[in-house]
C-alpha cells in the first residue's frame, strides 16, 4: 500500500505529483470552492483512496451524486476519453476503474438503513441548538435531563421528553424552589419547538435501536474501508437537523474512541459537507465545542474534512487547524467576494511562481489550488493542481441499484424495525394512572364513611357540622321568602358596627339595672 494519496498533478505541465500523506491525514482538511467547480469529484477521489487503504469513511451525500462510489466507472461513459487523457497528463499510471464497499444510511429510512440515537445521548446542549431555544428555555431543558438522571427515567425518544416536560410543568412550584424558576410559558415554548421538529421528521432520529459506532468503522473481506454514505438530499430541507446530527456523530466519536497517539494512517475519516450550516447562528458554546473536538479528536485517529463554498464560512480558530487544503475556484463578483478571496489566499504558503489570489480566481473545473502537510506537519507550498479522475462511477446509482445494495448489506435488518422500550413516557404515565386511582379510591372511601366524625377525620379537619355536598348550585339552597330575607338583613346589621353598639347598649342596661 502506498503511504500517500495521489491528489493530482501540479507544477509545469501538471506533471509533478501532488500527494497527501496518510500519516498527516488525521490533521484535518478543507475542501472549498464555488458551486460547480469540482468539489464533489474531489470528495469522491479522497473517499476512494481512503477506502483502498483500509480507512472507513463517513460522508453526507447532499446532492445524491456520491452513491456512484458503489459502482466502478466504465469505458462506455461519455467522459472515459477525457479521464484517460487526464490520467496520462498528470502521470497517474495506475489509473483503473473500481468500486468501493458502500453502506447507505438515511435518517428517514427511505434511501438507506435508518439512523437513530436517543434523546439522552444527544444531550441538552445539542438539543437546545437543534430546537433554537433561548437561554431560559435551555435552562429548563437542563432541568429535565437532571431529573431524568435522578429519577432513573430513560429519555429515548421525543415522547419521553414531551411527557417529562408535562410533569415538570405540573410540578413547577416544587421544582422552582430547588432549580430556579420554571415558567409555564418556557415549558410550552419547548413543547412547540418539539412539535416543529416532529413535523420536520426529526422524530425518526430519536429512538432505538441506536446506531453503534462500530458499524461505521468496518472493513470488507478484502480489507477495504467501508464508505458510509448518509443520504442528505431530503435532510437538507431541515438544515439545523442535518448539522446537529453530524455534530452529534462527531461528538460521539470523540467521547467513545480511545487515544491512539499519532497513527500511520487514520482510523476513520469524517467528511462534513455544507459545513457553513454548522456555524450559522451557532452560540459560542457550540462553536467552542466544535473547536475542542477538532483539536483533540486527531489523537484518536479521526480526520475531519470540512466542505464548503468559502473558507470564511469556517471560524478562524477551527480553520487554523485544517492542515490539508484543496481550494477550487472562488468567484469574485462583489466587494465582499474579493475580500473573501484575498483572505483565502493569505492562508496559504506562497509559491514564487504565481499569485495565489489570481490562481484561486482562475482555476478551471476539476482544477484546484492545493497545499498538503509535508514532513513534520509543515504546510506545503501552494500549487495549482489538476485533480485526478475518479475510479468509481461519476453520478448517482439508479433506485434499483441502490435497493440491491441495501438488500445485500451486512446492516440489513439490524436497524430497520424500531424498538419501543419501557422508558420515561411509560413510567410517568404509570405514575399518573396510579395517583389518579389512589385519589379515586380515597374519595370513594370518604363518601362511604359511616360516621360524620370519621369523614372529618379522613379529611384532616375538625367536625363542625354536616358535610357540604359536592355541588353548590342554587337547587340545594332553601327557597327565598320575604321573612327569610328580612331575617338575613337583621342578622347582617347586627353583625356590623351599629349592631354591636346596639347589643352592648341593651346588655349594659340589663346588667346595670341589677
């Protein structure tokens, strides 16, 4: 196996090999460029190379084009001649067609095996970002997760969280004394956001069986790394859901994988397409979390590659950690575009043969400005590179071809049927039913008590008269008459100040006479 990935040809006549060392492939990378400049093909050739080296790959298929990785290219393809000609021009003598082992995944379970996680595994930080909650609402969500831990209430799916929020709302008085103010309005706002998420199909993400990370890190019988493709064309209709799911997946890898130091090649490579969606309107806490993961996860043998249109879409602190860079053309039509172009050029190690800024503007489709980490992790000099042609099929599979791969996959049947275990929803429902039953029994018992004093004792108060019936409607009151009205008026007057003076005068006169 080669120790490097052949990216393409650079230099004069594109004859100088431009390669990425496997040893530094886990130090992350960036693939950027305007729409239609060749980012998808670059993503495809990198996935092919990693897979051939036995490195599993996770990638999102936003446009549906990456499914072609599962099928080899053919001489009958209309671009066959152009591919062969380019391979000769850049000195890619080993070019041949081949496929990759592919597993298709889909959050909605339509174009791939279902992908699920539990609400508890997602955690309050990511869930608050997904639901776009305010600070106060996020605080209540944290209370919910704390209560779930303390009272052993498993949060597996959305109905578990919804039931727990209802319970929190009903017991907000007691909880507010311990955790701070629990506003019914905030609880209601979270419930509405959960309803929106449900309508977007987010309920399919939460539940069991949850995705096992080991199923993403497999090799086939020939030792090739599995290419895990997440169907994301429909998922992009809910960009927050897309970004949050991929970030959760990245966080899980960070939490669960052991340290491996500085391996000869990555254990896993993660491609994050449409990376700008991760950082748009993201709170600082979330951006800091991504930066932390990007900085530390490389020691666990995981390489992260962000794919976006403009390098400026990635925060500067994270951009500085992306050592391997493939920059396709940027179009500078506006003043802002020109500023972004200049900033992108300044992040590369200069080549005295040409202007990096001009090169980024001028490179054609299938061509890019590249800089790979060299010996001791030093950034290489920027070079104009003609990207090598793909070995797998360029373009998507047919529906029938995808269905056949799903049918014969090792994952077939493992995640297809959802499970609904006894969790928070069922536990809280049982509590409510038991409390209602006990209240009904106590009420019936009190109604049937033979002695008035016993009824009053059960009601925890002194006996002072006949039991007040349930209804206070007028049909139980005595019929009003003129005499009763006069008596009521006299009694009311006697209770007043004038009445008390009159009584004191009468009694005083009586006792004085004695």
